[in-house]
C-alpha cells in the first residue's frame, strides 16, 4: 500500500532528510528513518526483556542433543 504524505511540514522534513542522507527518494528516506526509529525503540527495552525473547526462540527449537561431541565435529570440519 502506498504512503501518501499530505502534511506539508512532514513532506518538507522527508525532502530534507532525503537530501541529507542522499537517499534515492523520499520513500527511501522515510523507510530509513522508520527503521532507525524502530531500532532506537527496541534498544530502549530492558536487556532482560530482549534476552527473554531470544530464550523463548531458543526453547522453541527444542532440547539440544546431549550426545553431540563438539570437538569431534570441529575436528572433522578441519580435516583435509
């Protein structure tokens, strides 16, 4: 769905940002600005909350194989 900027001030800000970051278009400038804002917002979340999300994703992968031998696996990978 297209994004239409009807507010003249917002349009001017998008144009200014486009020129400052040498974006190919205003759409690209807005995309970059939104991504940066999402990253900034994500970084404000407490570390324990961000780690909890990663722990949930790891748990969803299932238990690890207790018989897996990392040394043997690494040695095999390094053999010619």
